């Protein structure tokens, strides 16, 4: 039996890789990201200090420091989004981290933190075994940020997920992409790629290259649900009073709607419309909001936060990235 034929070894190796990069509790023993520290300016030094504090076991103080930056920054400003990202980095729980990371990729797609958020979110999903959703975010990083320095890592992690799913041709294609985008100076990453490339001997990666579009289509937008059954005709209202009551109730519900579920935001209206149409094809009533970038794709209007959260959970169950936010004026 070879070392590659033992799933336990592969999973243990994968878990070790994730542990080394984990954004939460593992930071207590992980060294400070020296690359981040070296590149930090006077503003970023606040977040580097928060990361150091978390690494030294001062998690509450680190989170308070980052929260202060969120409180004093204009919503949506670059510093505000940076603070959201670092709040995810030093979060006490995976759920807290995921909430902020999802908010960045859905609400602020034009932010420079978008690709970092995609990578960390995929990492969290891989850690809990949600490989399908992790692939959605890794594929989005590769497609939306083709020249990103993070592309090689995203492709490498995609390969690991594909191997775990026994999809060897797709895994080898992703490894080849990772190799093409890894510089000679990245010795450790290249060594890891070469190690896993041993599983690709005899696999024709050029043969699967033609299917790359299908492989990189996120499940959240590629599934098409069957059309709903025809609805029976509504009975005629008993009296005109009933009609007036129903109309008034509907108008009140719409006017009191305070929340909505956002499922995406795009730099072009065409991209937003494409996402909207894919959701409509699945029986989800979506709309595009905004007259300039980012164009937001949203679903539903709800009078309470609890109603919006419940709708968001139903969409998440369909592998759709969601974020509950305030509804736009009608």
C-alpha cells in the first residue's frame, strides 16, 4: 500500500495545512504574519498590533481594538472594510469570522480585501468539511482575481479538495494552475505542489482543460431547479371589502419591510443581471439594486430581522452566499 492510498494520511496532512493557516484559535500559537507586518503602513499597524495581541492570548483586547476602528470609520470606507477583515482574523469563533468574511465578499466586492476574504472563508469551510461551498469561493477567487498573488494558493487548495472528492483530473488541472502561478522564490509552496503532483502521473490534464468552464462554475449558480407546479386559480373574492382589506395588508407589509437578503454584488450590471437570472431559473425571485457599481443582487423584503435571517438560512441551505442587510427604499 502506498502512502497515497491511505485517506487518513491525506486528511491528516490537509488538516495540518489548515491548522497552520487557521485564523482563529490557532493564532495563539502561530507566529505573527511577518509579511503583513513588513508591509504595514501607519494605519495597518493597528491591525498588526491586534493580530500580535491575539497571538499572545489577548483575544478580548485585540477584538476591542479592532472594534474601535470599525466604530470610528465611515461605513464602506477602505479602512472600515479592513477593520471588518481583521475582526474576522481575530474572531473568537468561526461563526463570527464567517459573518464578517461573507459581508466583505457580498457587500464590498470592489474592496482590496475581497480576495483575502474569499480565501479565508474557503479555509473555514474546508475545516468544517463543507468542500462544495469552499470550492465555490476558491473558484470565484481564481475567476474574479486571475492575476492575484493568492491565485496559486487557491488553486492548490482546490486541488486538495478535488483529491478528497476523488476527482483526480480536476485536481491535477488545479495543481498545474497552481504550479504556473507559483514563483521559484516560493520554495515551500512549490515543494508541496510537486509532492502532490506525483498523484498526477499518467493523468491527461490537457484533456480536462476543455471542461474548465464546467468545473469552475459555482454550484450555487449552476443548479437549475424544476419549474414549480402551476398554481390553481384563485377564488373570486367574496366581497369588495375583502379585496380592499387584502390590498391594504399587502401595501402595509411592503412599506414596513426593513430588511433584505443580499446574495451578491458586482462591478458591472451585466454580471449582476446574469446572477439574478440564474437565481430566477432556480425559482428564486431576485432583483438588481443600484444605479452604479457595485450592483447588488438581493432577495426578498422582510419586516423583521428574524424573518430575514430565516430566509437567509433557506438560501444558505441551497449553497448560496448570503448576507442580511437593510432593504433599499422603494
